[in-house]
C-alpha cells in the first residue's frame, strides 16, 4: 500500500469509484481509494440504477447527459460490461403543472441538443403497450433513458482507474483523518497510514461518520426505500425488444422492465428513518424486512396505470437504505472549514449523475474550479444551523415528496423556522409571508390573507407583490436585508489585503464606497460586493448572504497580514433598504444628519444616529431607486424597524418583501449572485469588467488577464416579453430566434409592475438590442424584444437624485 498520494478517496461505491477514475483521467495517477468492505457495499449494490438526462436544473441536466453517454465509452475502454439498457423513458403528465414542466424540459433539450421530445398516444402505445394512457395530458420520450447494472458500472470505473495507475484497497476502513499544519492529511487505517494532499469523503451511508473523523458535521440522514420486481409477465416475454421505463411522477412511483417482469419503486408518505444516531460500522449488503403495505397506495396507482403489475406475482422485494441531504441534492465541494477536504455525500440519483459528478469533483480538485457552476450542490449552502432536527424534518419532506414538482421560488415549510431575527414576530403580525435564505426567515411579501403558493404560472400573491413594488416606486418602501452577508476588515494592512483579494481598487477616502467583483479561479465572477471605507484602517464589506460560506474559501486564499482581522458580522448585525422617491424624506425625520445629495452623495457612507440608534448608512440601493442601506446591531433592530415603518407610513409607504425586490432589480437590469453572476460567466459578459483594475494585483488576476480580451461568448441582456398570457419567465427558459436558432437562456424573470412589462434577464449570443426573440415560457414560444437599456430609470437619475 502506498504511503503517499495526491488524493485519498474514502468509499468504494459508484461515486467514489467515479471520482477516482476521473482524477486519474485528468492526470492525477498517484491516487488511492479505500473501501471498508467490498466495492458497492452500502447503498450502491441494491440501487434500481435508472438513468435519465433531463432535470429542472440546466447544469444537472448537462451532468446527467454526460453520465449517460459515458457508460458505453466505459465499456469499450475497460472491457467491463456496465449492463446498459437504453430502451428509452416515457414521461407522463397528468396535471397542467406537470405538462408545463415537461414542455419546458423539452425546450431545454432542443436548446442543448439533447434527445427528449413529445410523442402522441399512438406512438406511446407502440413503445409501451402495457400502459393505460387514459387521463394523460402530455407524453414525452427520452430515447436514451433506461438503466444500468450497479456492480458493472462501479467495477468499470474501478478498472478504468486502475488502468491509469490508481490503487484500490478493499477491506480497509479509515480510522482517522488528521490534518497537518501545511494542509495535507494523514489518513490512518489498520493497514498503514497514507500522507495525502487531499481527502475525498465519498463514504455514502457512512458519510457522517467519516466527516466526524475530520471534526465536521454533515446534514445527512438515511431512510429506508423499497422497490419490488414482479414475476415473468407473458406480454413482456413475448416481445423481441425491451420496454421503455415509465416516469409517472404524478402517480409517485417509478417503473421499468427487469428481466421479463417489471420493477416498481415508490417514495411513500410514511417515511421510515434509519440509523439516526449513526450508520452501523458492520452494515454492508444487508436489507431490511419487506413492508409493502407502506407503499400500497403507490402500488395501486402503478397498477391503475400498468394493469399487468397487479396481475403478476412478486418475485423479490428490495428494502434498503438511502442517505439524504435536507434538499435531496448532493453535499459537494471542498468543505469551507477545512483545507483540501472534499465532500461528495447524499447522492440520490447516483447512476444518472455518477459520471458528471466524478468529472466535476476531479476538475475542482485538480484545477481549482469545475467547468459548471455547482453552487446548487455546494456543501457550503448549509451551515451549523442545519442541525439534526432541521435535517430530519427536511429529509422526511424530501422523501415523501420526491416526485413533487420543484416550482421556481417554491418555499417548503418543513423544519422551519430555524433562524429568526428580533423583528420576526413583528413582521408576522404585520402579515409577512416568509421565505428561507441560508436558514434565515425573511419576508417574501406582506399579505397573510393570500397564502403562499408556487407554480409555473402567476400565483394568487402576484397582485400583493405588485402593490408593494408600486408603493416603493411611488413613495418609500422598507426592505429587510438582514440576510445579506456583512464583514468588517480592520488593521494597518486592511486596505492592502482587500486590494489583494478584490478586483477593484479599494476606496481611498473615509466614507466612500465601491462595487467590486471577486474573480474566480478561471477568471469568471465568483462574487460581487460593496466595500465601504469607514476609517483609516476599517472597511465594511456587503455581499450575498447565501454565498457566505462559499466565499469563505476565497478569503482563505490570501493570507491575512499580522495585525489585520477579517470577520463576519452577518449574525450580529441587521439591515434595511429604505428606497423610493420619498426615501430621503422618510429618513430625514429620524436623523439630524443631512441626507441631501450635496451632503450625502450616491456611493457614500456615514455613521449616523437614527431614532437614537447608531447606524451605518450606505447610499446604495438594489432597487435601482433613490435609497440607503441602514445597518444596525441586532439588538437595535426592532427599534430601527419600527421607526422606519412609522416614518414610511406617514408618507403612505410601508414594508416590502423579497419578491417585490426581485421585480424592482430586474426593472433596472441588475444581476444577482447565483443567477446572473457565477464563475461560469466572464466579467465582460456581465458588464462588471469596468470595475476591474488590471494595473494592480488581485486574486486570480492572471486568469482574468487570459480571458479579458476574449470576445464575449454571450452577453447579459434584458428582454421585454411582449406576448404574455398567464406566466412570466422565472429562470432557465431557453431563448430562440423566431427561425428556431438557439441564442440564449433566461437567468431571472418577473413582471415589472412599475413599468408594466414582463421581463426576462439572461444571456444571449449575437443578439443585439431590438432583436425579436422567442422566450420558452411554459415550454412555449412567447415573443419578446431585446432592450437597449433597462425600462426603469435607464440613466440612473433617480438613483443619484
């Protein structure tokens, strides 16, 4: 056994073996995989192993598409059969919402060149004659869908990795992982220790236990999951071909051919958690006792759809464990609290994602960043607030609603509230309907008479949000922005350190602010921040709240000088955006500090007394309107909030939620982290290159200089959707020319209440202002035109008034 390695992968399931294979494929051949038992022990061996390409997330669709294409290549490369069956998959829509989802996925497939299209009932009956299609509104067919052999795929990855020099050691449990002062690791095992640059936790059911060896907790919890296989069905035995699988997600089951029978699996409402206090070390290829009564409702729906299921006997039942994260997405990426420790835990559709996940992990480890933006999967999206209680509630909800549509902007109640501010009860009493942002409850809108809902079409709260947006544009609105990330950097070298991190030059004068990008490893946008100099050696930094732990990795890339500190104030400080044409008038009643432009210009900041409380006031506004951000200590939040609301109320203003803020910022064409801004996009594509000072050193400057003069691949653009019916763009919709040429995709969409326009913000290729385009809202073409400038205050006069 090697004593040194570039990376040690812990876990010999399909994901661990894929990561090992892809590391070796990218040139890291001095790598080792350690498996406590035999390969595929845990949850890999008993998986149903279905494969499909399309997903609501574009990047996950790309990853799954790569995976599906990889299996046949693996067979050729290694000589190991992956047991690939690709008779196709039929997707059925019983509801209007499911039809919208499938049509949108078909539009995405057309845009990305994936094979997924609608078929009529006659064709569906030819493809799968055992299905009863009564009551089905829409049928889509994915010709490449199917299933694989779990053991075959895992061993193909293992063989491919060994062929490139990687080592796999079975029956070798890891007993300790000890980080060294230089960031490397000692991985201890009964067979000897390995000194590794990287540790990769791909331990599946034991992901929690392996994480604890490194001193961290991962929000994971296993459940039982059942599927059964029928005896031989005569109609199937008589066929000379394999039947496509059936995705009847409204029926809450999955179904495919297995041998000459059918395999049916279900995610029932009566969830069974397992091993809540830790996965037993001795567990391996065991299964749980059958409990088909628990999935009886799902089985009956499957029988209604495919009557042959009910006519055949049951050959075998598989009831085994799966391990889940709170949102059913993988916990992926370098752990923010450790150096060179990579997580890949909580994978559910492992055989649809194993190849792409292995590739993204290998890229991130060997190159510092993955090709695709993986923030939706990033382990940093959860903090310590995602405790055992929250995790259990969310996992139970995710399991029971596995096939429920994840609508844009959907808020699920399970496990909430987790983190609240002092004004939470006050906001609730005012009628606030809350959303969740990195664990924090924050108001989405204020109208308790209209319960929250989610869908692809305009929801009942559409008018409630509209009233708030119009109120702010006409008077003044108070937006709770306490969930923004807030940092303070102090010390004699604070300015030089921040200049070494950020691409813009830090403000020279006290009271001045600047906007600055944070550049990613490959030269893209890793973040956008407002930096304010509040003293000779004191700077305040405001950024994305949900990305706080993500950005933690970047802060660690530039060592802090002695005597300089950088700390988060997100938990201890709160904030409000006071915006609208009467914002100055409202605020001026609460402070003796002059807010006139001559005394307090745009992009300036001051400490001031507001209603007797010392606050930090920044003259910036994400609404694009006249406004200030007011930041105060958490213990002062209630006093400040009440004072602001009282002052706004005197001017017929009031509270405004995050959904109205979305509308307001898109009217101005402002991008947002996680949507318009990500490492995938270059600064010149998002319009942030003007904020980069190439004549100074900053983090990843060399990578930026390599791409700075490249022509934009796509450009962030604003579209006025002129043909509107019951829905607006929400994000993810492909954009085509009227002749069918694909030109881009939407990143954010909304109705612009104050400008009377349905708007879509996104990236377009070779599509100048004035060009007509088709935005695929609900998967159907909606005509729009590319705007030359934002419809609200294009010259920024209100912002600077």
